[in-house]
């Protein structure tokens, strides 16, 4: 869904004023950031968390976030421990990359379905819950004029990435977002079950999109059956039940995707 072309939505969809304040304007360019140099602001959202050279404050953060919690033979993110239910080990990273390829097969080898202008690709792109960074890397490869920023709780992204792709360790649910500039495209995929307040997430995205910008939120929903073939004693039904109960206990309920259209409209977005 798109943010209105003008600075204000139609009256019945008007967004509330943003709570964000402008960050320091001394932001590194993409070329500067690739050399690991900051123009006076080491918190610029163009500084990759995996760069070869980092500021001391970032280095101390990296030391702590790499001390993963181990449980039942799996490892989990250390930064904001417990905020996300899935592991971050090699087995999970392989699953995420497989999931990415399943999406490509489902969507006709397209990275997105939003009607972006191919002649004038978005200048700034945000990938929420980037995981291995595979979507952000593919988008950056396909759109070298775009600056693509992927955010996640785990520093599991590769070190060698396109020069226009950057990764940050961020809790996207913190308010307000600290990005120095607004975006033209926000991408969120398979984050249900990991977000506590989806309406707030959509409002944050709206406040951080340029007028006319797009958000694409793609998520799974709990399996259903219209003809009664999904029996209560089936493994899939039990998985549905346990996943729903478990994520509710965590405060990150799974399966909200069917409500996304309504929630996006409430946040101020409109269709093209």
C-alpha cells in the first residue's frame, strides 16, 4: 500500500503528526560508509554493523550481541534476548534462505509486488527483519542506485555485500525510529509472530516514508480448511494450535496477516 502523494492523507485517513525528530544531518554517503568513515555521526543509518572498521561504541555492542543464548542445542539472539522466538543458528539461516526462494517461486521470481517505478527506483529502501539479508542483497544487486538498509536483532548477515546494502542491529519496535532520512519503500516479510504491536509498526513505517512511498507487508496465516479436511487430531492442526498459543504467551501473536489491509489503512496508507 502507498503513502499519499501529498504530505497529508485524505481527511478520513490523515496520519497523526510524526513523533520523530530529525537526526544529525551529517550523514555519511554510501561511498563514504563503505570505507568505514563517518562524517561526525557514528549512528548514521548508512554505517553497516558489519563494516571492516567500526566506531568503538559499535565495537562494544558487537562484542555483546555475539554472545548468543544457547538452549536445547539451538542458539538465539543476544540483543534484546527473548524478543524473537526463532533461533539464529545455521539451521535457521538455511531455512530463511529456503523461505526466500519459496517466495520467489510463488511470486514469479519477483522480489516484490508493489508497483514501483522501474525507471526511477526508490532511493532509500528499508527491509524490516532482514534475517540473512538475502532479500536486501538481491534488491541492492537489482537496483544499484538504491540505498538498501536491512535491520534485525541478530548480526547474521554476510560480510561481503553490494556497496549499496547496509545492515544494522536494531529493535524495530523501539519508538521513535532513529533513521536519519525517510524511505521510499519499506519491505516487511514473515514478521508475524515476532512483532508485539503491528499497528504501531505500520504507523512507524508511515511516519518514515516519503509521500507516495510504498510499504509491502507479506506474512503467513494459520492454516484453515473450508471442507473439514483439517482434522483436530492432525499434526498441522496441532501445530496451528500450539503456535498460536505459544506466540500469544510471548506477546507476539502469529497469524495477523488477514488484518493487514485494515491496519495499513488505519495507519494512513492508501491504494495506488
